[in-house]
C-alpha cells in the first residue's frame, strides 16, 4: 500500500511538472509577444515624431520662402515706382 502511494505521488509530480513546464513556456511566449508589441509601438512613435519634426521643418522653410517672396515683390514694386518717377521727371 505504501508503494502505491509513492507511485501515485511520483505520477502526480510528473503531471504537475509537465503542466508547470507547459504553462511556463506559454507565459514566456506571451511576455515575448508583449515585449515585441511594446518595441513596435515605440518604433512607430519615433517614426511619427520624426515625421512631425520634418513637417515642422518644411513648414518653417515654406514660411521663410513666402516672406522672402513678399519682400522681393515689395522691392520690385518700389523699383517700378522709382522708374515711373524718373520717366515723369
């Protein structure tokens, strides 16, 4: 009878260890997936920030270009007025 309990105990430990091993491998896989998802989210956030920064840079350059264009147009208008004054004189 003692030997029967020992054998049943060994079988029970065997099944528990198999269950623990399978649960542990599933747990590790889930953790790995979470870590990969987190890394992908961080990469996408960095890409988004880079796009925003590039867009801000482009907007700033366009603004400077527009301001310079306005200055040139203003100067051309002044030159045209000066030329008309010289013709009249």
